[in-house]
C-alpha cells in the first residue's frame, strides 16, 4: 500500500448527551471523499472514548461511505495485543487498507522489550498492513522504528514529532528497507475497495447476454466490457508521514516525506491540500506561502485540541458535534478564536 498526500483524521460526532451520530459521520465521510485528500484516518482523537461495539459500527459506516479511491486507515489504541487485533479484524471486514498502531495507553508500565513485543505481535497477527504512530505521549525512538521497519507487515510511520533532522535519521536507519507496492498507472494508491469494485464489475459484465441472441439462436455470454483496473508496481522505502501540526510541513515535504495527516485538515481540507499541491506542482515559493497561511489557525487548533477542531468542522460545513465527556466543548471566546483563524482559509 502506498501512503502519500494529505490524510484527514476523522472526528467522531456525538450529541451533547454523548450519543454517537453515525449519520453525521457518514455525511462527513461523503464530503471528505469529494476533496483531493488521499486518505481518511479513523478513530484518532476520541477513538479511545468509544466502546468496542461503537468502534465496529464506526468502521463499518466509514467503509461504506468513503470513495473507493480513498486510503482508509484505522487507528488502534488498546492495552493488549488481543484487543488491538480485534480492531484490526473489524477494520479488515469494513474494507480498510491499513491500521495505525500507537503504543498502548498504559505503555509506561511496559519495559522496552514488552513495548517492542506489542508492536511485533500485532503486526504478526494483523490481517492489514501496519503503520506505526509516534505521538507526543509516547515518542518512538528512531532505533525502535528502524527495528520494526524490517517486519514484513510494517510499512511506515505517522510521526507527530517529525523534524527534518529526525526524518533524515529515520531514512538513514531504514535505507535498506524496500518494498513493491501496487499503484495505478498515474502512481496513485490502489485500495482494497478499488480491487473489489473492479472484480464485481468484471463478474457482472461477464454474464451479459446480447439483445441479438434473445431473438433466436444460441445465447452467447459476452466477455467483460468494463474497463479493467490497470495497475503497475512501484518500489518504495519505509514510508514516513508527518502528523498533527501543519508547522514545518512544507520543509518536511522538501526533505522527502510522502505526505501528512494534519489535524486541521478535518475542518479545512482544501486549505491544507493547497500547500501540498503547490509543492507537488514544483512551486516551492507558493507552497511556502500557502503553508505560512496555515500557521495561525494550526497553532490555535493545536492549543484548543479536539474541541477546537470539532467546532472548526461545525463552522466550515462539516459536523463536529460536542466532545464526549469529560472533554468539554469550547466557550464563546474559544469559538471566536476558531472563527477568526479559519476565516481566510479555504474549506
């Protein structure tokens, strides 16, 4: 699986009473599917606030509502290998393409060997490829990431503390890791749902009977006329995605990262994508200008956290909803900040 471009971390819509709003989640995913974002990442932020049943329903709704071309990633935050693998199985059943594996919530009580065992055991048993997650609460060392990069089922990392120096260290430590991934003819990712859709189209077309055959003579089953999914392969190394803040994204793209999962892309996907697109189009000056425009909003939303991003979604035409207790929604001053910093950024 190829990881690149902008990935959107999905919020989990709740009512003020804390009930899940799956129809609003379906609405959000449908709208995100119309954006140029390459992927959608589920269960980030408030994923740990969901019950096991809610996790399964959330993954199902996302899998059904997302465009087939969007790479789907399910974040896992469980204290046990067994619990993590249960989510991986649910994600596979819902049509996801990979799982995002963070350190267990109670990682502080684990030894270094136990932490590595957790990642390796989940990678061993997961039906989907694994992307590692290095976050502020548990920064994975370059040495640990490099060791896990050699696992056949570990493809890369989303790194919330990524700097140019750390990225170069990761690349140096994993320079021998090479894999063949399937891509489209224009080198875009090929998702599991794209493959399944192509197979269904081929099967339905294979049973087509010509109108002429119905007027007499022998009916002839026609060869599939639906265009086949054309693919090719691409050699990639260990795939590194920035995560969290948009600060430094353009500099990291210049250093060679594949893409980013930026928190504010949940409420302003077009604005974030424009900085990425300018870089891909070979216009570094425009990319830097677009990236600078994101800085004030990015800083404010990172400080306000989940509640800020959710209100930003509400304000920009998506559905954020209320956080689930004990997290609190924004007060009037917080809402004014979000409205001000997002006013000049394209939705």
